[in-house]
């Protein structure tokens, strides 16, 4: 048996074993341990399978034709693109699973660890199988396993009304995706019996242009609802905060990436070389998602909701890369297009690392402060220094500051957009600069948002008793955060090598491939193939380190002395945490600038003394930002569904006579149909 | 539309700048040279109202007006004592402002340069022996130079700062060697 197949079997057995063993565990504690054990074995198997595919460049295949043979059986084929996503799933699941072992301890008296263990391992199995699937049945099976099990994971704290609401939204949106996914596959099959991806690939060439367009739109909506593109992102800010933090890390870091995987698989592998407007639509959807995602993150003060909105933003950035690459590919600038594709895939990997890290960090903070509201945190850097350092690394990475990994991938995506200047067509001459502007604004706002997230949560004085009594979390949780933080640094510094390693993946997919050997870029430099721009994260890091060192030396050598004194508080006698800068205050200037987008509601009520209105007893000010497009898009839909359900409910009146009438009517209709069709 | 009709109706609301006090310009030029030599950059001033009637503030505001325009001589007001080279204190020190003034003084990086502006800051003026007043500024923090007048004119203030800078240059040479330790006030 080949090593790759063996590793895949280890993966499946690990996850399935973890699911079954934790269900049979004797105590809650042993259930937690067995959950992690199964997950770790599964992740190692998944990583090994991916590595073997990368090393040998030969896809790992496994076919079980007798398993549900009517639907074509279970067909597994891990090619390079699949291996990339399989590695991504396994690499983030491994630390998250180990982190969860300790993190879930506080849930022990609230929910069953056995059921959680079953669902957690089923979730990991589903996510790992999605990139391995090679026919429609296997893909949909894995996709649904992932969706259903993650629904139960979101509902871990189902005694909470908000969680139930979030679960409902999540279930509705994820099944909307499935409802669109099935017709997409049927249209691609084009009435033939083809179910395997290889057949679909050959069959797609014969489809009419109209069918291909419909398939593309269905794929964008179906996979977009999983990835969280605007306006299908509504479940992210609801479901991510509700789930336990390491599950949020997996959902946000990995699961939504499988939406990207599906899109890449259908758009670039099964139906390559689509018309130019496909890329344009990706670019537009990506730009809007990125900008709206970061804008809503900016006014969000729930730490996990903020991170969820940032996932919307980063999915947008990935789509910008794919869109720009696809347009460049379409006009024949194939070498340049690989910059966009490589940037998008690299950003997928990077986002998995830093978003996983940030959610794990947020989990540690929430566990200690018992709140997700940033306004009740503060001063945590003194109490949780390691968590703070890890969260800072994640923040710098997601804000795309050099030399960390977020910078490298966003730089590539920027370069792919700037390459639009080589195309002399009016719509591109207008569209690309707008996209550049939106991406630049997004990056800037993301940096501002993480200044807020880190500054308000970790710096200054604690704003609540819980924050004042926070302690550093368990060492295993810290160790897992450090692993992810380390991977952010390494992926940033070694970005040119990672991009080189990605070239075979891009070459293996027909819609992404340059079709010609790319010029080998130097080891230390990220480079645009035509040599118009290059940057070296490693040298940048060395330079930044040298500057920091020079400043430190200058301070020491210059005889400057450090004076320790209170924070300047305008000379007031006592300073309390109530006087600190708040997250709302930090976001207020930007909230005013973008008031047209936010449409905030404000309510100011002043109660005065009954004797004189010059003596004010209390002032209450409340302000909310309710995303208006959620109202505009979803209120009519939910209202319509409700109204329809009320109408349909009349059918079930509870009267036996009526039901007998239905039976007779159905019988008569069936007979009439039989007579007519004879 | 309202904006345009308003512009049309209002006409030009500014007037030509009259030539300022030539003495002030001369002092300003001297200050500019001195500041450049001492600091190599602009002089950052933090103003503290320790209980003034705001007469002195009116004159100090005059320093930033187009007539005196002290920024052209390399002097500017800053929003925090942490950024300041010099404190400009007005008024008799009231009981409420005693601790804030002391804290402000502590927040200024050494060498600290304090100018007391107006008769009140110098001697408490008409507020002398009031129950609400602690005393003149030098009862609370060390003062380098006091500028008399009720209120002193902008030219007087500029002249006072110029004289004070002479003492400051001597002070800087001594304090650079012996930086006094500062205990944080709790």
C-alpha cells in the first residue's frame, strides 16, 4: 500500500476513532482527552497524506465503489490543490484540538463532552474529506458532514437564547448553500450520468456559455455563503461568537476557506478559462466584502464578533486576488496572473494561521474575563503576558504589517492589481484602480481596528473586576498559541520560499496555470515575474531589528535616563479606569466619517431635577449600528417565508374530514394522471 | 444654495493687518535666534491657568494672533506638559489647582523652565490673603522668572521669556549633569 493511502486511512480512522471513543468515554474528563487524541491522530494522518502528495507530485487515490454505488460510490483523489487545503485543515486543527482539551474543561458541567467529542471529530473529518473528494456524492457527503456537525458545535451552549438564534441563522445559510450546490452539480453533469470530477471536467467543455454562466453564479453563491462574502456573510458574526473559541478558530480559520476551495475547484479546475466578467464579479464582490467587513469590525466591541467580521474582510481580500488573477489570465498575462493566484492561496493559508491564533487568544481572554465585551477588559498585558504577545503577533499579521505573513500575501495581491496597468481596456483601467483604493483603505482600517482590539483589551488599567483578577491561561493553551504565532512569523519571513513551493500547485490547475515555466525568483525576494517590483520580508525584518537595536543603543550610549512616573492624566487627583479611552471613543471618528454606511441610531435621554431643569440627574446615551443591508436583504426574505408558512399552515387544520378529502383528492389526481399519461 | 447666498451677502469679513508693535518684532527676532541656539528646534510651551481671572490668558492668546504670531519665532503651545520645555503659569494658585500644578510641573521633562505671568502669579495681586488661595506660584513650584503687569502685554511676555532663556541656559548646563530623581506622586 502506498504511503499516501496509508496516511489517509490513518486520518479517517483517527477522526472516526476519536468520535466513537469519546462517545463511549467513562467520564467527561476522559471524553475530552479522547477527543483530542483522535483529532491529533487524524491531523497527523492528514498532514502526512498532504506531504506525500507534495513530495511525490502523484495524487493519492482511493475508490470505494460499493459504498452507495447508486451515487457512484465514494471516490477520493488528493491532487496538489486538494493536498494544499488538506494540509491547511490539518495544520490548524492540530493546535486547536490540543488547545480545546484544556479550554473545554469549563464547559464540563454545562454540556456533554461525549457529544461534543463526536461532533468535533466529525467536523474535522468532514473538513478533511472535502478537499479529498473526487465525485459529487463524496463532496456533498463531506460538505454536509462538515455543515451539520459544525451546527451542533455552534449550539454547544444551547441554553443561551443568542446561541439558538445564531444556530438558526447558521443552519439556514449553510443549507441555502447546499440548495444552490446541488443544482450547480446537476447543471454541470448536463443530464449525463457523469458524477466524478474528471468526467465533469471533460463534460464542462461541451456546455453552452449560458449554462456555464449559471453554474458559475450558483457556485459563487453556494460557496460564497460558506466563505462569508457580503451579503451572504450574516451567519459569521452570529455563529463565531456563539461557538467555543477553538471551534470558532476552526470555523473562521479553516471551514470558510473550504468555500474558497470549492470556488477554485469549480471555477478554475472543472470549468477553466471563463469569460472576463467572472473575474470582474469576483473582484467586485471581494472588494465590497473586504471593505464592509472591516468597516463593521471597526464599530464592533465584542472581541469575537470583531474577529468574525475580519474573516469577511479577509475572504474579500482572497477573492480580490483570485479575481485580479483571473482577469489577467483571461487577457493572456499568465505569468502575472500567477501573482494574484499565489497571493490568494497564500493569504488563505496565512489567514488560517493568524485568525486561528487570534480566536485562540480571544478564547483565553474570554475564559479569564468571562466577557466578550472589550469595554470590560484592559490591563491584560500585565496579567496574561504570553497571551498578549501571541495576540499582538496575530494582530500585526492580520494588519498586514511587515515582516509577518499577512504583509507578504497582501503585497502579492496588491501587485496583481497594479499589474492591471498593462491592460489597455477602459473597464479595467477604471476598475483596477478602484479595487486598489478599496484594498488600501481596507488594510488601513484593519490596522486601525487591531490597534483598537489590542489596545483596549490588553493595555491600560483593567476596566472590570474580572479583568483585574485575570490570570495567565493553562500552559498547553499558551503553547498552541505560540505554535501558531511562530508559524505566522516563519510564513512571513520565508514567504519567497513558500511562493516557490506553491508554483506546482498553481501549475497543476488548468485555470490557474501560467502554461509556461515561471522565472525562478531569488531565494530572499518576493518578485513580480516581469521584475517590476520586489520585496524581501527577511531583509525587512533584519532592517527593522537593526533600527530597533540602534535606537536602544543610542538611548543607552547617550546617557539618557529612564524616569518612571504616572500616566499624564491632566493633573487630576485620582485616575480610575472610567477615565480611560474606550473602544467606542476610538471608533467614533471613523464612525462619523462613514456614517452613511453605518446609519447609526442614537438615543439621548436626559432626566432633570423636578425643581429646576438646570440640575441634571442623569444622562443616558445609547447608540447602535445595525447593518442596514441585513434588514434590506433578509427582512423581506424572513418575512416572506413566515407569511408563506402561515398560509400553508391552513392546510393542516386538524380536521379529520379535511385530511380524508386530501387523501381522496390525491388519489383522484394520481388516477387522472395515470389515465392521461397512458 | 444657502451657503452661497450667505457668502454673497456677508462680503469680506476680514480686514487688512495693521503693522504690529515694532518692539515686539525685535524681541521676537532675538528670541528666535536664542531658541535656535539653545534647542535647535522650536520652544514648546504648556500654559497652566492656576486660578487666573483670565486677563492674562487674553494677552497670551494675543501672542498667537496675526499681529504677534509667535509661531514664526519658533514658539508654540502644546497640549501636554510631557511635550513641553517651558511652563507658562498664570494667576494666584488656588487650593483646587495646587496639586494639579505640582503634577504638571512633575510631568515636564527636565530641565524644567517655569515662567510666572502677571502680578497674581508673582504676588497674588488683589487676591492676596484670600482663603481660596495657597499663594503665589513660587510657593508651589520653583519659578525661573516672573513677569509683572495686570495683565502684562504680549510684548512684555515675550521680553520676559527672552530674559528667562538666559537663566535657562545656565540651568541647563547644571541640570544636564545632575538630573534630580523624581518620585511619582500617589
